[in-house]
């Protein structure tokens, strides 16, 4: 975190625990792992994590990690957020996913919107804002200013406890040109959550319900015509960098989304490795000499290969986060599309390591009984498989980002 030079002289609201540190908040996430593991089935059955877990997250400060200090947040920065996110995912993929994709958009809001908007958005302190990148619905100018928005946005992870929704829609086409996108944020009073989540292969408890808005009014200060988060150009500076004096509110947003997706993969793989380690301690080899599997040389090798691959993925993720912060600190001109895509490419390969560790070592050697319905490893496997189908991973990161990176290098 960089000191907030622009607000040092202001009478700022203090966060609930002014002395809380990033290390303490990460430790709080780690302490929750056993309970999250125990309650995975319940989360899938409900479709989202329980209200008591939500209240614990709020007390632990998880929802304020990326909220600016100016508005009573902790402003601990991206690396602290990623560490908390992948720790929660390690305990329960659905819970960690829902938390992460709700709380992470505080960074986007604090980067892209101006002071009037941020003062309104962060007035609640705990900022939980599901978001989707695909434009849906319509926005037409309202007679008294602002926009009238209609539409339905599926896969809005974090919706059950959302305080806001950040979406993309389309403004009316003019002069024979294609419609222009509009980025907007709407408070909870302006949208409803549909009961349409929980039937997917994995991440059934991720709270990724659809959000519907019907003739809702979005004022001008909560709308950014022509802005799409994944293509946001920060090279001329951002409202957040100026307002907060913190370069992390002026970093590359496409790369941040890639870091977030990668943290999900690392957390899931860590959870799978935990389950595999338990299996090695609890079960014996199938042929003589019959010994606990952790004493068998083959299982030792398979475990160590998976451990090394997942550890390498986590190291790559955290180094990419450090590069992201360093690039932002160099100034707006350094936050180029190429630097953005380079970091995204690293995240893709780190996530691939996690997938390969599970697919090449953990699953094939765990045995079919380890992937019976309700087993921890079975659930993580379904969740990781669903992550691989997520548009942010399978299309935005794997295809579009890599192709655009190669094109930029060829110029």
C-alpha cells in the first residue's frame, strides 16, 4: 500500500480496526479453512455461503481489503487480497469464489469512478459488488438526466450479499455505428437477484446468480460511457490514482482480473493437495508390501511432483502481483496494454500448472473412491473443471489475451 498523500490532511473515517495488518487478516482467513472444508456440502446445497460466514467475513475485515482508506477501508493492496482469496478457496472453492468476485470489484470502482461516485459507493464501508464483463441489456438517456437501464446479467458471482452491482450495457446506436458500451454501478435497491444458480457441474455454491434491472435509474456520476473494464486504458492516469495517491488504483485492470482467476486455480489446487495428503495418510497401498501410502516411494514422488507444480504456480502468481504493483508505481505511462497482457500470460501458465498437477498426479493416483460424490477431492475436481470453462479463463485469458500479446510483440 502507498500512503494516501492526497487525503492525509482530511478527517478520514477510520476502519473498524485501525491497527489491523495484512498479516493478521491473512491469518484470519487461514484460521477459517477447517470450518470451510466442513461446510462445503451445505454451501453447494444452498447455492451460496451462510449468513454467519458472511458476518464473520465482515468482522474479519475481508470486504474492506481493497476499499480505500479515505472511505474507512483498509487499502491493504492487491497482494494481500489475493492471499486471502486463495486461502478461502483452499477451504471451499465456492465460498472463496463468491467472496472474491464480490469483494474484488472495490479496486475497479476505486480506479475508474470519480470522487462523487466513490463517496456514494463506499459509504456503506463493506463493499460487495458482483460484476460481469459482457454487455447485456440497454441504457437510454433519462429525461431528467442519467440513464434508464434494463436487462439481465447472468453469472453475477457474489449477488446474495451484494451491496451493489457493476455491469456493462449498451447505449443507443447513432449514425449507423454499433452501439456504445456503458459501464455502470447500481446500489442493491435497484436490482433483484434471480433464483437461478446451483445446477452447474461445479462451483454450485458460488452465488453466481443472475441480476435483473427493470427501468432502473443510474445517475450520470455512476456511469462511464465507452468504458469496458477489461479494455480500460490507464496510461493517462485514473480518477483513483489522483484521488487516493495510491498507484494500485491506477494499475492494469485486465491483468488484475487474470491475477484473480489465477488465485482461484492456486487455491483449488492447494485444497486438492490437502485432500491428497489426507488420503496418503489414511490409506494403504494395493499390492504388497502393504504400507501406508505416504511411505510408498511412488506416492511420495507423485505427491512431490504435484507439490512442486502448485508451489511454482503460487510463486508465479505472487511475483506477477508484485510486477503489477511495480508497473503501476512507475506511473501511468508504464501501464501499457502490452504490460497488461504479459502479466495475464504468466497467470495463464500458472493456472495451467495447477490443472496439470491435479490431472497428471493427484487424480490418477488417488483412486476412484476418492472422487465419489461428496468427497472433498471430487468437489474440487468439479470446481476446477468449471473454472476452466469460465469465460474469463477460457476465452478472455487463454485466447484473446495471448493472441493480442503476440500481435503487440510482432509490431
